[in-house]
C-alpha cells in the first residue's frame, strides 16, 4: 500500500524551500511544512532538501517514518546516501531541471570574459575613452574560437549546443559520456591545448579532485579562459591564481567553490575574474523546474512509483526488505 493511501502524509522542507514552488505539485492530499519541528520531522514521510543542508545518519534516526528525500539538484555531497538506502529511503535527484540555466551561465561567463566587459565598463565610467584601442581591453570573439568541454553529460552537451550557435568549434572529453559526433571527441591533452575556452562539468570524485591543477593549466593555450560551473573541488584555485598573475590564463569564471560558502581567495581580486555564488543554475525558471521535479519525485515514491532519477538505484531492494520487516514486526 502506498503512503498516499494514508490520511495526508507529511512532507517537510529542509533548508529554504518556498511552499509556492512545491505545493502545487504535492497536491491537496499531502501536507507540507517548510520549517518543521522535531515532532514533524519524526512524522514526515518525505522531505525536500536544499544542497547546503547536511542529512546524515543521525537525521535519519530522527526521521523514522521517512520514505523519500528529494534533493534540489544532482550533488549528494551532504546526504548520507548509504544510510538512506539501508532504511529503504529513496534519495531523489533532479538532474535535468537546471541544465539549461547552468549552460547559459557558462556562455554568459565566456562572453563576459572574452568581450572584456568589466574593463570596457571601467573605461566609460572613468572617462578613459581614448584607451579603448589598447590590447588589454579589445573584445575577443566566440565566433571561430574553440571551446573544450570536460564532462559531456546533460549540461556539457547543452553548452556545446549553445557554443555551436555562436559559431564555436566544440571539443569534448568524457570517457563515461563520449560525444555522439566523433569529430567532437578529444583526449584531455588535445582538448586543453586546442581550446580558447575550457569549461568543467565532470562529477567531483577522488579521481577528479583538482583535475584542473597547475599541470593542466600549463598545457592550456596561452590566454585561454577557464570556467568552473561544476564543482569547486575540480579546480586548484592557487594554480589558477598563479596562471592569471603570470598572464597564462586570460580569464577565470567561477560559480562553484570549495568550501561553500566561498572563503575569500586572492584570485577573487584579479581583474579578469567573474564570480557568482553557485547561482547560475538558480534562474527563475531553473529554480521552479528544480523544485517541481523534486516535489514530483516525492509524490511518485509515496504513490509507490519509481521516480525519474535517484542517487542510488538499489534503494528499491532495500525498501522491499524494510517493508517486509515492518509487516512481520
């Protein structure tokens, strides 16, 4: 029997969850509490959780009736997925909802840095019109430039589509999600050596931590731009800072940091840097889609359906074992 057969199951918010973004999907048969008390956590059948909230084994002990936890996004760095699976709890993720917003953010950063918008704004603001022909402020071009996409999943592929519309040549490297078009595929060394813009979209793992280190940056084309809207740990900030100061990097775009909230780093003060506080995926439409997908995942699990995307596909086996134990208890 599904949870929706019970009288008004309770779903809670963990972190800043706007009820207006989820209650329409949850419907009238599910109660939602944005700021739950301890008693409401204990009674909750589902939860919608923001990325910055820690959900550990101790929380699951408190939330003994929980059946589903929906994460607004794809990263589960702060969720003990193993502990959830042990209890038969589905950890829902929302991989597709922010794809277009993040990809647009990458292109926006590339445009900002290639077109040298900050430097040119300063010329006008400070009355330095006569300096507009100086090499340091002349805008560059995306047209006919090469973009190297490291990580070619949903976001990487969308970045490639947008870059193509700008007339860019696209190279991609991803052993897990190889490009459909063989002409796009490149090994990592080939990609970084040939690209005017390099953007990072691989998951953060032990193997990919500091993927963009001093050695990789040194192999990049002189004056190239590096963008990280993936995970903060993919980039060695000290190495990026050194390359900017030495003139080897032409610009740096950062939306993600390690840790978050970001701790001030000297690279933040460099002129050819654009920074956003992990918000490029949080456009108005992207945010609405993310929360709607999270809420739909909760509804699906409570109704006994398999949700569109989960962090651990083996949770269903554990859910059956937990249900069997409860029946025989």
